[in-house]
C-alpha cells in the first residue's frame, strides 16, 4: 500500500503543482524530543519516492538548524521539490521560550537572506509569514514580501494563522498562493472565516498538525507523563491534566472507523482532512510531520482512503467536544483575532 505515488494538485490559483500531501520537517530536528538524524534523512527520501513534493520548514525551528538539516536534500532534488519556509518568529537567545513576532520590511529582508543562505538555494518556492504582528499593517508586510518575488528571491507567497479579513487584505496587495493554519478533526476553528475566504480567493490550504500533534494517532494520552521533558507538547493545554483524558475518549469513533477500513486512526484523520478539499471546493495539502519512513508510508496511504457519509457523520461532532485550547496563548492564532 505504501509503494504507490500520491496524486497531485495545484496549490492555489497559479500556484505550484504538488503532491496532495506534503511533509512537515520541524520535528526532524526541533520540538519533539530526541531524533535519529539518519532515519530522518531516509524519511525525506522515502517521502519523495512516494510523490511528496512539498517540504515545509521555518527559520525559527531550532533557530535555523532545521533549514540547515534539510538543505542537502533540497539541493540534491531541487527540480523535483517545492521548498516552503517561513519568517516572523524570532526567539530570544537568552530565553528560548520567549517569542518575538516581527513583520516589518527590514526584518523580512534580513530573514529571507538568512533562509537563502542556510538552505543554500537562490530562490524559495513558497515563503510564508509565520505569524501576524498586528502592529504592522498586513498590506505593508505583503508589499515587502512582493518585492522579494520581483527580485527573484521568492516564487510564491504564503501566510500562516491569519483571519479571513486579513487574507483578503493581503491578497489585494499580491496574490497569496497558500494559507497555512492548524486544521484537523480536533481543530476546526478556521472553517467559518478563513476557509471560506481561501475558497473565494483561490488560495490553497496547507493544514499543519493534521494529526493533532500526534494525539489523533493514539500515540500518547498524557503528554506530561508520557513525553520527554524537552517535548513542547507538555505545555499544550489539550494534552495535559484533565483535558488529556477527556480528549482521549473522543478517539473512540476514529478507532472504530479505522478498524472498519483496515486503517489506522491517523489515516482516518488524514483522510477526513483530504476529503475537505472536495467538500469545500479548494486545494487542501496537509503537512503531517514525521521523522520515520514507516509513518510517511502510512500517512501517504491515507490519501487513497474514502470515508463514507456515515463515517463523516460520526466524526463531525468531535471538534466541538475537545477540551482545552490548541495553544496556551491563542493571541497569535487566527482564532484569537476572528
């Protein structure tokens, strides 16, 4: 099942053609505890063999280390892959837990040069504004990003965690190819405003954390008890305390549907998200993160699962019953500003 190449789709009107599922590379060197670098590199290669072409990183993942990690793979397959990276989140070297959001023109130009240098490429295929600084008009930020397109440093522009109105304002300045936000069976707050705006404008959706940061796979229940001390999920409200037990119980219908399809719970979560493309009339390219070849085989196989109307009806209520916010501080998300 894992040996078949996935289908492709145009990511937004005029955007690049990519596999219907991408790969989130953050966890290969950042945020999710200890990693095996050799296995992570093999996972990049396996993903490419399976038809994954959109590879996603950001300059803040390990303060540039994640870009450096995937750079050799990107350069080795430059004509086959679509490279996405992001700017806007700066980490305080003296306090790594502290985030500084910057969307000003000077910072954008500084950031893109740093990413180009670390990645060892002349042009970034898809350049996202990672988070929104409400003190800088989005028109100014996108205007600065548009300059990078004109200069040949960036091909396509993307935004992450913006509201529907912010997306419309940005798109009026320069076409936005893709919008990246959290979207899964557990996180559906973007559907009313953001997804509707993206559909109207022809912007592709790139859901991050489509597996609920691994929770939807059943990999863990209590983050504070089961995950290593350096795993950032230990600080996420949904995965700790009483919330963890409440949310674990919500996986029961996911497991039942998975058994009926001869699939895993994670595959059902991904299949549900892939089918939103047809239901809502826009390109949807999830970027589940993994650093294991077996997982990327499992994830890409999910693109061939078709859920029934009965399946979808059983999954529909889950998000409304989830306990806890997706971040401790929601002010930097679209839901925090809608």
